[in-house]
C-alpha cells in the first residue's frame, strides 16, 4: 500500500461513521452559546437569526478541527483520558478558529480577548462534560473490560 493510501485510511478512521455525534456536539455548542446570549440579556429564541450567526463560527471551527484531531475516533471514544486530551485540544483550537471567523465583518460581535477567554474556558466545560458522558455511554455499550482492580481500564 502506498504512503498516500495509508494516510487516507488513517484520516478516514477519524471521521465519524454517523452524523449523530457531530450533530449532538453542535447542539451542545449551540446550547452553550445560547446560554451566553441569555446571560447577556438576549433571548436566543426571540432572535434566531442572530443566534445562528453567533453559533456558526464556532460550529465551523468544531466541524473542521474535531475530526482532524481525532475527536470521533474509536480510540478517543473508548478512553476517558484520550477523550479529555483530544476534546480539550480540539475545543481550544476550534474556539480560536471560531473567534477568528467571528472577528470578520461577516459575523456580529467581534472577538475581544476576554470574550475568547470565556469561550475557550466555559465552552470547554460544556463540550468536555458532554463528551465524557458520550465516552461513558460508548464504553458501556461496547462492554469494555474492567481492569484487575475492578475499575474500567482506560
């Protein structure tokens, strides 16, 4: 097998087999940003166009970065440690990319440094908590063996 074929096969293992998890990831990101809008006095349901424009840069960032860093790989979904590391890294990069997109004239709000700190920090809390739950469910569904001490092997 040529080097390019091997690279394509490795990359294909990181792409989700089903759109369900990426869609649910986007629901979590939308919920996080919707919560932020509410905290700043804007009802996301009353201003759906603004809400979509607020979410879109970060959705683009996540959908580009997460698969490339392996957030949908079996290795990540099967391990709490891998989930924490990969998802944290993916969210930081995705949110910075989303901030760069949001800073353009195409999207409202800009991307001040304090905004970016909030997006990275609180967004990480939302996304990582969600993906740890996904990992727990995935491990249980796959029936992963327990370690000799009685705890699940990571």
